[in-house]
């Protein structure tokens, strides 16, 4: 069952982007047949789900008007992201991360942002979300071009704390070395992103990880908040648990 905020965000997406199309779209003739590209030019017609995924994760250069393509696909795309049926989440660049959706008309941009934040919170508070929370975080961060609102919403909650353990296990090794922990999300100011994530882990994660019985992860979360040399001179690295 979706959270009320995600239900409302999906309803808004379906209203705001209802009937959109990319009327002059030809698409990449090597990747799509004419019977497939015609869906992009035709409003009020459902696109086969497999084709939605192929369109959404294709590079913008495969289209005449990539922004129009994304507006055309958004109602089905957002619904598939919410129910877990969109293949590719967490593996490739999502189309929304490659368009300047914030420059769209106010209602459109607001609907996109509200959906992304609601999708993140829905995954964060679900014990078993359709996608791993680490993949949802990376996708949302790339679309929003910031992780700040995602971290701001990562409050203590039984499901959110369980997801925190999994994300800490995946990310802290990179953060200890001041490395970017994500697989396909790239940004110009990676150093600033690393510092923000390190600061958040150091401030918010140790107690929550310790409460989950993850003492080593709790210590590592504390360490990433220290200057690099202090981090590696910490007695933790000579303790038996650190070498196991």
C-alpha cells in the first residue's frame, strides 16, 4: 500500500501531464521501430511497459525532443516507479536526471519534485520496498541533483533504520576513503556531496546503527566525520573487530 503522499503525488502527475506528446518525434531508428516511436507522438494512449523502460533510460540524443518524451511518459513512468515495475531503476541514468525539469512550467516542476520526494519517503518507510533503498536514493538524488532533501527526510523509523544499515554497509567503505559511493550518479561537485553525506552519517547514524546491533558500522559512521588523518589514526583500526 502506497503512502497517502505518494498516492497524491501520482494523482497530480497524472493530471498535470495528461495528454502530453512529442508530436514531431522520430526517435533513433536503430533502437526503435516506427511502430514504437509512434506512441511518443500519440497522446492518450498507453505505452507498453517494456517500451516505457527502454524510452526512459535511453540517452537524450536518441530523441528529437527528450524533454517532450519525458513529459509524455511521466504518468506511466511514475506509476511504474511506485509499484516497482520499471526495469532499470538503480542501474542506469533515469531520463528525469537528464532533463532540466526545473525549468518547466511551475505546476509541472512542482509535480515532479513532489513525486520524487514522496517516492523516496514511501520506499524509506516500507519494510520491503519494490527497489533497494540505496537504488532509490541514488535515483532520487540524480533527478533532484541534490541529496539534501532526501537526508532531511531520513528520520528515525523502524523501516528507515533497517534500510540505514544496508546503505551504511554499501556506502561507508567509500566514504572512509573520501570516495563517491554511487555507481552511475555523477555530479560536478562530488567532493561537496561526499562531505555532506559524511557529515550526515557522523551526526545522525551512529546511535541508530548501534541500536540495530551494528557496532562496527556505528564506529565507521562516526569516523567519516573526522579529518582524513584523524580518521585513520583512530584506535578502532587496531581493534580485533576492525580486522575481522
